[in-house]
């Protein structure tokens, strides 16, 4: 019976390590979600997403135009509508055949008539006008969105 005691103690400590690692992961995920929520609220306040002066017609006619992207023809147009997810996965509305894109890499969201670009925690990041996206950002006519080797321009008709 004494041979099982060290194994039992090791299993108990192993279980505690896994439990604490899981709790740390949950806390980190919740913290990141809260930061994103605050960034969206701050961005909304700074850009006036919630204001009545936002142009509601712009979002209906918003689109991404392919500048260059593996598997896409330059000039190809994607209508954004109410929003879209960009990525390699099957659930992405704008599929990217790009090895540097995550399955759900970034999303476009319509907020009070303004289209907002947000990275979805991708490995390689999303670039807006050649700057790494640090949080949700509103798109303006002529902005350039880059994910890996794929580049798009944003247009409002």
C-alpha cells in the first residue's frame, strides 16, 4: 500500500495544476473580452458611432475591393451589408486562401451606419492602412485592409 501513496499525491497535485491552469485561462479570456468591450465603447464615443448624424446609407453600399489576394482576382467586389467575417474557415463570408489568415481572422460589423473592422484574436494580426489593428476601428472610404498577403480597399458608394 505504501507504493501507491506517492502516485496518489502526484495525481492530486497534477489535478490541481490542471485546475488552476484552466481557471487562469478562463480569467484571461474574460479579461480580454472585457477589454474589447471597453475598446468598442471608447471607439464609439470617439467616433460618434452612436450619434444620430452617422450616415445610415453608407453601410448599405459598403464593400471591400480585392487589391491582391491568393485565389482572388484583383477588382473583385465583396458587398459588406450588415457585416462579414474574413478568414480561411468555412464559416467566413469572405474566404481567404491565405496561409497567414486564421479561420476566423477579422470581422466587419455595422454599428449605427458605420462599418467597424475588428481582429478576432488572429495569430498574425490585421492591418488597417499598414498599421497593426489594436482594437475595433471605423472604416473610411479608401482605407486599406491587409490580412497576410491579402489586401482590400474599403469603398462606400
